[in-house]
């Protein structure tokens, strides 16, 4: 995959020299916004980076990105430029309008709870994705990239289902506060030049770990399963031993692992009565409590605790 700087605003099917306001060449178009990737305010993306699932997952794991993917509807709530009119009838521009987007989602209550945490002012920048899988981001003067500067980010009240009408949903509004970024200082990454669809940039999935067997004296195995918080039913499969952090009496132990249909058996040295055991999902190589599975999905779990029984 090619560096961002090599594909920004590039149309694969058309070539030609740079143009200004002429109409030669193929137009770069951006569709209806349906996706947002929130970045920590001011976070800079190097032009040499590859905009793909691995890179976005790395940002998520590091706590620098929050994808909000797959809105069911979009509303443009932007304000208009305003003018002052002299007594002579001459108009003078006196205030730039600011872009404001409303995206509505029908993704269930776990999703609604999480996006409610995004409420804030000037705490996030946003990369914007459209319904065709294209992405729009700000190009900085140094050639690197960032998200569009946001002011108020406001998760709206969840709307209940109406009989014979709309289904349950939750919206979020974002006002963008730098008009210059919006008008001229941006680039577009076209889907044709990317390896991933927006749906591949999924957010962190919350997982509840539980012991299937209560740890007891002389046990050499911990039997653990994890359910998605979204439905408390779906078992997480495909994790590997390096996705787990196990401690006994606050000391990290190194287990071996066997998985059968989402149930994980961790083999350790024999436990003793009153030992304190903890298990959580953890990427020790990155020193982060978010793990990235081989499928590219990201997970964060509770810290499971137990006192070994006699």
C-alpha cells in the first residue's frame, strides 16, 4: 500500500497536469458523510503513513483514535456566511459560517453508551468518511495530515422507537471551527486507492470475561470465556495466549493456552487457597489494555478477579 501523500486527491482512472479553475481532467468528488474517525486534538498523521486497517488499529490501541462508523442518516446543519448591509445597499461579509454535521446511528445501546462519552469541546479532530468509502482530512503546511478541528461535540438524546415510524436511534453533532481547513486545506483519499472499506475501521469491542470454573486449591488451569458487552451472548473466538495477562498474587505468570469455541483454558502452575488471581485482555508488547485479533477486530475487557477457594 502507498503512503498517504502519494494518493491524496488522486484519481486512478485519469491523468494530466495540475489545473486551477479549469475543467480538464477527472473531478474528485466527495459523497454523503457517513463515518467519522475522532483523533485527539492536534494529533498529526505523517504523510508517509499507510491509511489502512493496521494503521487505524494502532491509533485505536494507543488511545489516539475513535472510529464512529456507519451512520444510518446524515444532516448538514452548517450555518451560512453573514453579511452587513450599509445604508447605500453595499454588502460586506462580516462572519464566516461554520460547518456542522449530524450523524444518526441505529446500532444498539452498547454503541449509544459509548458515543455518549464523546461529549466535549475542542477535545477531538475528525477525519470524515463518505458513503463511497472516501476519506477527507486536513493537509497541514508541513505536508502531514490531521483531522478537521472540532468545537462542540454533542451526543444527542437517544430517540425511542415510534410504532409505525422511525426505529430507535441516537445522533451526534459536530461543529467544525476552522473554516480555512474546510475551504482549502484538505485532501481526499479515494476508496480506489485504499485497501479497506470504512467498516474495517471498527471501534473497540467491550468484552466481559468470566471464569467458567471457579479457581480452586491445586488447580493448574483457569477456564475463561468472554462475551461481547453488546449482547452478552456472543463468545469471542480466535484470541491467542499473548492476548491475555494473568497474575497470581500480583505477579505476572506465563500460561499456555487452548481454545475450544470461545472457551479458553489457561494452564499455569498450581494454585493455593487464598491466592488472588486476575485475568484480562492485554497486549504486553504495546503495553495497552486493547488487543488486536488476527481478524483485525479490537477488544477491551474487564479485569477478572478471583480468590482461590479451598
